């Protein structure tokens, strides 16, 4: 019977008891050997169990990149509880919505005044000593492993339910296709409240027995220096990180690596070529989404085509347009999620007979590689983060003299897309709006520009025609 992800961790760590497998690099560097990962995650799981957390119970976890936070997340999964990540920089409003939605047994985070005070909180890491034994790594494939929240077009959060079978299948795809092994050492500076950093980077690398170095926050020179200092072989990045490395003249630091994977946003052909010139690295681009995990990838061996996301992973079916045409991509895969938490209507809109509607318009190039042309929905991807316009519009409307507003993404070399708000209002006060939004929205969601217009294009029914918005 195939091993689940936590079972693979236990096996891999048991094979490398005295080898450093996890390193967190921040103000303090923390290193965990295989035996320490086994012992510490078991101890934390035991403490959580003594506090009433059992298999299938939901645990909200603040996705810090500290060593204590990471081993806590691993312990939650090993216990069979459901991990619900939240960002460290979330606004109080955003966090309260998630906590109220999942009603967790416990919240593993610093307690915020006025936020989720009715729920028990716990610090990250090992807190006390619990003598009673706990059964670990017992979750079955159809059990939930995590709920990953992503904002919906209505502005309300939706929790994507990801099972242990989803994680197992994803591990098989990535470890097999990208040849991840115990000889690898991954450097990641990706946030851990996203699938990219948490699942693809951290969890699956550990399942393969590879070492993982997690950087607390991305800084180009420090990131480049760690390539040599930590004997890195692979790195998973977003285009914004490559842009910043280029600005600092540090792209050559990628030269010794066997593999650099870029995702979460489109990589420009110019940046692809800049990286190759500076480091001889041909970036491997891939495609995925929270609801399906990664499903499409350029090959490890073979041609990596700039501007494409490659072909389907083994075990993945894609519904694609005929060559020369464009259509919405649909995906069928053992990695497709179980649906949205308590949102059957929203689930039915995107999931039918195992097929997931991606919302992305694609075409197939002459080599049979998938090219993402755009999004049928109005999602903005800025710096690798998803921003839904209606969520921000709802927060902006009526603030600081705003009478009407439309949020769009405009192309940006640095961010992929910038969030821009087109504002109607004679008494619009930008400084007031920026100040108020700090308490309501994460930094990446806040508009980077505000542009005043006399009116916004709407049809006869009053529906915003976003594609017609201009500065005129």
C-alpha cells in the first residue's frame, strides 16, 4: 500500500538520524537532524493530543518560517489533524474569517487582542513534556490533511480541502519527474501559507529525504550567498525573486544548481533568457493551483520551452483545445482537491466528475506544450500572490471619498502584475485610504497605484466592464 506523506517523512528521517535535514535561516539559524525531527514532532503531537486535538480535528496554524513553527506543522499532520495555515501578516479581519469558518480545536499562533479570543491558543514548538504515547502517521488517503484558504471572487475566503491522497500523489509526481533525492538540498524563501512553499517545497522535499533550507524572508544577496554556504542543489522561486536577483547582479549564483523551478506567476521570456545568459540555467516552468496542486511541468530532461508550462505530469489528464485554438483548461488528477470547505455550491461550479475547471485560458504550441494565455476570471497575480479584485473593491468602496472603484492588474516587470485601483470621487483622499487599508488587507492585496477617473464603464445592468477601463 502506498505510503502517505507523514509515513514517508518518518521513513526518510529514520534513514538519516544523524544528518541535517531541515535548516531555518533567520536572525537565528536552527538545524534539525533526522532524529530530532522524529523526536520533536512526536513530542509536539503528544502535547497537542493532551490538549484535546485528535485525528481530523482542525488546527489553525500561523505559517511562520521559524524552526518551531515548521516542526509544529509537521507534527499536526503526523497526528492526523487538519492543518489550516494562515499568514503572519494577515489583517485581523482576514484571520477572524478563517477561524470562524473552520472552528478549530486550537489556534497555534500569537494571540491577537480582539481576534478569535473565544478559541484556545498555543505557542509554536515544544512547550512542555507529555509522557503519554500518541499514535502517529495513521491518517488514511481519504482523510483531510489541510485546508488552504484562497479568497473567492465574492471577497469571502474559501477553504480548499486537500486530502492525504492528494499529497501522496503530488509527492510521487514531483519526486519522480524532478528526480528529487536524499542527495538534494533545497533552498526556499517562499511563504508557507501557499501550496508552492509548504507542500511542493518543504513537505515533499522532506518526504524524499532531501535537505531543506528555509530562508525567513527573501533578500537577494543573502539568498545568493546561501547557495554556496549551504551547498544548495535545487531552488523553487517566483519570477519576482529572479527579478531582484537580476537587479543585484546575482543571477550567476544559480550556476551550480541542478534545478531551478519557477511558478505561481508567468515568467517573461526576457527574464528566462537573462537567467540563462548569467547562469546557464534553463528555468523549469510549471503550472498548478491550490485546488489541483501541480499538474503540468516542463521536463527535467528534454526541452524546456520559455513561455510554456510544459505537459501533464504522469497520472494527470488535461482537456486542451485543438492546436491553433484557445479554451479553458480542465484538469483531472489524483491531486484534485475534495472541494471547498462548507461551500457545496462553489465546489459544484468548478468540480464535476473529477474534472476541475481551472479558469485559465490556454493553447497548445507546436511541440505540444501548454501555454497559459490569460485568466477567464479576473484574478490578479502580484509577486506570486493571488489578488481578487472584488475583495479589494468591497474594502475600498466608501472609504476616503471613494464613490466607485475598480481594481485591475497591470503588467509589471518587477511584480508580474501590479494592483491598481481606478477611483471615482471628487473628494478622494489617497492618504486616508492607504492608512485604513493597512488594518484590513495584507500588503500584497493593497493597490500600489490609485488613478482617478470621471466614471467607470458599466453595461445597462450596471455590471462593471473591467476590460474597458482606461485612464481616459
